[in-house]
């Protein structure tokens, strides 16, 4: 079983269009078109699960960079959430370190 990331999708792309693209290279178990949790609109990427790893590798090699709906697809093996990307720890980016002049005193919160 291999999970494949399909990025740079046209927002009009459907699960069936993605499935047909990959089925030319082997059996497809599932296509998950990722949508925004709040709006329900597509986010421009999907995941495709293929049971045969060799077929999945051939599909990745053949389809990476091909166009669907006028956009060049970015296709590679999906990585678990913890590796790279947005997974793991890392703070929110609002930390201010050093410099910036004298600190202002804060009043107690009670």
C-alpha cells in the first residue's frame, strides 16, 4: 500500500478525474480530495492510495509534472504528518527575542 500526494490541483478537479488519471497506471483503492473544513471548498491537493507499491512508483514517475485542468501536478509519495511539512512542534511565530528597547512593566491581572 502506498499513499501518494497530488498537489497543485485545479480547484475544479474531481475525485473521478484524479482516479482515472491514476488508474491508467494500476489499481487505485481510494482518492481523498482534501477540502477546507469551514467552507467545504477544495484546497488544491489530494491523496491517492494504491495497493501495489511498484505501480504507485510508476504512476508517480509518469504523472509528476503532467497537466490536469491547465495546472502542472506535483506528485510524490505522501509523508506522515510528523515528517517535514507542518507536523511536529514549533510555536506560533509570535515570540519576540532580545532587542527592541526597554521592557514595559505589566500591571498585575487581578
